[in-house]
C-alpha cells in the first residue's frame, strides 16, 4: 500500500506501521523505531545529513570504526601493515564478507569505495592529495602508496561523520561522486528494502542472514554487529509529542531522541526506559571574519570575555545532569581532549570587554545576528548573545528565518547590506568535532572556508603537520597548539555540551550506547 507524506501524517502510528508490509512482517520479530529526522536521500556520499548517515550504518560496513571511546578499531579489515618509511599501507580483509547481492567483497570494491569517498570528504580529499596509487594485491588485500606519511589513516577510515567511508560494490562506487545513487547494496548487518521506502515517511530493513560479525563485543560503532531481530521498521514523526505518545502506548519500541524537558513526559512509565545518549551536542557562537566588526580580533576577544558556558547551558538546557562545561575543541571524553588555552573563568568580564572594544576602535556599529526560527536547539541562543552584546555596548538586531534560508545566508561572506551576516550560532554532534582535519570549525582558508570564513594560515600549517605526523603523542602536542591558537584568535566560542536522551520499551534490551542510533545487538522480548 503506497501513501504519500500528507496521508501518512493523518494516520496513527499503529495504522501507519500496518501499511508498511504486513505480509512480509508476519511471524517475524520486528523492531519499530522513530528517528530524529525523515530519510529522503539514500546516498551517504552526496549528503552529510545525519539521517542518511544513520541509514548507511545499517546497510554498509566500514574498514575501520570508532569504539565507545572514539578510538579507531578494525571492522572489515583483518590485519594491516605499514612500511618502515610509512609511505605504504597494506590491508587484508577478514573472511566471510559479502554484499547483499551475494557477491563477495573484494579489494577492488574497497579501492573504488575509497576513491569515491575521497572526492567528497574533507579528510578524504587530504588523503587523495598525498596518494600516489592504490592497487589490489589479491582478492582480499590492497595497498595504498603515499608520497608523504599520512598519520590519521585509521582515523580517516573510521570517520563516523559527516561522510564516513562505506564500502560499496565496485560497479556502484565507480559511478561519478556527484551522481546520487539509488541502488542500496551494502555488506552490513541489515538489508534495505527498497519496495518499502516512502521518502520522508517510512522505510524498513531485514536481517542480513549471511552477515559474519566480528568476535569482539559491540562498542560504539565497532566490534561485533550481532543482529537479534528479523526486521526493523522506521517511521518519521514530524511531531515529537506524537512519537513520545506512540512509545508510551507501545506502538514503537525505540525513540532516537528527546530533550531534557521532554523526558519528564515519560517519567513514571514503568514500561519505558529513558537513557542519556552516548554522544552529546555542542553549541557555538560563530563570527563572520570577512566583515566588520568581527574581522577585528579585539572585537572577537571582547565577546569572548563575557561569554561563559555556564550561563548558556543554564539558559538553554537548565538541567545540570544534562550538560557539561567542556573546554576541549575536539570533544571532552575523546582521545584529543585538552583544556589548554580555555579562557572561560565562569564569570563575565565586562571591564575587559569594554577595554578591548576601545582598543579596537569600535564605533558602535550595529551587528546582525541570524538564527533559524524552526530549530528548537537554537531558540535560546540568539537572545542571550544579544543581551551580552548590549551589556558591552554592541547594538544588535536578530533576524529570524527558516532553516534552509539560515544555511544559505550563513554561507555568504558578503556585508549585511548584500545579504550577509555578522554573528550566528551552530550546533554540532561531538562526533563531528573529534578530528583536527574534519572539524569544520578549524577550516581556516578564509573566504573559501566553512561559514565564518576563518583566515589563519598558521592553523592550516598546523593541520598539515598533524597530517604528516604518525606518532600519537606528537599528534596530541600539535592538537594542543591548534586549540591554543584557536582560543587566542577566537575562531569561534564553544558554549558547552549537552546531552539529549533516547527512550525504549522495557521489552528492548542490549541497545548499544552509540553516538549513532544502531539496531544491531538489540533484543526484543
């Protein structure tokens, strides 16, 4: 039964699931999920949408994966070796890997998948720039040859976001990187069911019975992906309240995300378990470096002097159990965590801020703060920032728009009079921040860079050093230099990290804590 999105909205959760494929689901143990967003694009290389990434982790496998401590671990790879000069990496696949169409996974498939990914991903582009060749040594082994060492090789292959390296059949991976793929053929623990895909409404998976999991316990996105249900059905609820009600009534088994306030709606329900998510989000203030007044370092430092993470977390989250003060640009609780350079004393320094503005020659020009009005996590940020600016003598105007218009506006380096902006906020998942090469906030290439247009050749040089370094201790030292520099130059201002929650029926067990919602290892009574 085919229905469109408008018709789907009119149905109850139970009625909507009943339309999916009752004959196919009959007699099978089915897990029903409510995700954070609607799935429309299936190709995980042409988009960095989180929902497409989550879908891809269900059906594709990766050469390496990050564990619960964000450390790269082998996944499809059985063993590897590095040449003494660190210019050649040889990888051998583990036994039993096969695509959903029955074909074995080969070294040629891996090479083609790396090549397609490397045309789109920011770390992949860096790897491609120093790669002199990739060759299959036999059906299960391949070699990557480099012109200079590339220290974060495993970090790149295990990258969990925004564009992970998923392995696809060569015949698919060889298609142009800008061509949106419509055929979903992976080698992961679930098979996607294209006949049940209703873009923006619902989709489904079946257990890949031929999948051979690793022997290690599941940890984050790494380890053994043991599938314990026959089928997974996913439905998008535009209303979070509707999804919460569906979970409370037992119409769904798992709700991917709810905020600290919404979890109270499920308190006291003995049939539901509410758990803090493994991966937090991080709010930030971003400046437009390309335009006055924030092209002036002292003006940026003035704002930095009055911002405290405590104030922002209290205003936007409220519940101390749901947030943490985090000085680490690359994430607290990650291998690259460091507090070096953190200027936040916990108290706004108004006198320092006003002195910096005077030194900068600031003349009281009004700044424009842009913000999306349809994204709840942004709602408290702009008013609080405006209040702080007012206290130090910077007049501002908040311009509110819908999400897509916000993204388009934020990408413009032009003056406000030509459609630009002065200050905006951003919210990231922690897994987007853990890599010094992949963290978009450290893109310091000026107007060619990520929104904010940070222009700092010294940081770009530090990233180059990090890329060439193969010693983890020396990499960490470079990261500390990068963080210290970013705080000094005020690339952006981190506003703290906060946790959302996930909820599931008490009949669900062994749900793996992960920054990405996954359905392997999950049991359902």
